[in-house]
């Protein structure tokens, strides 16, 4: 059965049930890494609220935190993560931190710099999973601004980051079958996941079958069919 990871942005849904018990259930990815089955999405979290929610989520048992450059809050999230580690609530190895490359940084050299900028914002030495956020590129090739970079160019930047130990696992978000096929055709390191919208009104049955065939897990966002969760 295809692995589905639901991002729940409402920590109270689990807090009263699980208390301080860690949510231990995880899925083994195609590279051998373990990824928690439940994670906290961070879109829309701002300022002190972001820090407070991250701290409380980890306290309640969350170990997977889903971030992105686009959300504009990675500095606050990184501050909260480092604070709970310093306080001894968790160790870094216990957390599974996800972030994403934004559309302005698909060209190889820009993507490499963007990866390092994400780590700097999060104040981390590495992340557990990095995704290409969307298949759409807002930047052109260097010297040819009207031609968007090939997805494989961006993917090679992720592979570079993996090679130097800055990213443990690589994945995609919001890609369709053909776009994933193209990445698979030239990837030296296979994507471990696709993150995509999925909920009872949009069950992605064909995509789930496709991912199962290719040994990839599916991370579902907006699992309650609400853009805010």
C-alpha cells in the first residue's frame, strides 16, 4: 500500500490524545531513511506564534516539520528547533526537517546557493528532506532568461547537496507523471517522495499507483481539503 503522510497544522488534534508521547510511526523511504507518518505543516505561521507552535508540536510528539522558503518563516522555525534541542526536549537526529526550493532558483548555480540559504535560515547543518517546490521555474538559464532551466539541472543541484552532506533525502512536490518520469530518466539519486494535494475529494488514485510502481512515498498536503491545513 502506498505510504501517505498527512500534514496536520492543528497540534490540538493530537495533543489531547497523545500527550507527551512521541509519534513513533514512520515509513521507510527507498533510500533506507525513516520518515514520520505525521508532520506539522508550517505555512501561515508567523513570528512568535511560529516559535510557540513548533515548540508545542515537538513537545506533543511531532518529529516531522515541513518548511519552505516561500512561507517566509524559516528563521523563526529554525530558532524554535534549535531552542528545543538546546533545552534537551529532543536531539537533532530525532527530528525530520523538510524544506523546499522555490521557483526563482531552478538554475544550477542559483539552486546550489538557495539550498545553502535555506540551511542558513533554518540555522541547521543539514535537512532530512529537500523538495523542488513546484515544476514551474521563474528564472531563466544564465545568459538566456527566456529559457527555463531543465528540471534535471535543478535536480543535479540537490544531488550536489546530498553529496556534501547537506541534504539526506531528495524529493519533488506538485509534479505530474511526465515531469517525474523526466527527473527519473536522468537522476543519479532517485526521488524518495512526491508531496502533493490529496484529501477525500481529491484522492490521487492514479498518482498513488504510479508512485508505488516507482518506489516513492506520497506526502499529502491539505488532507482536510482546506488550504489552511
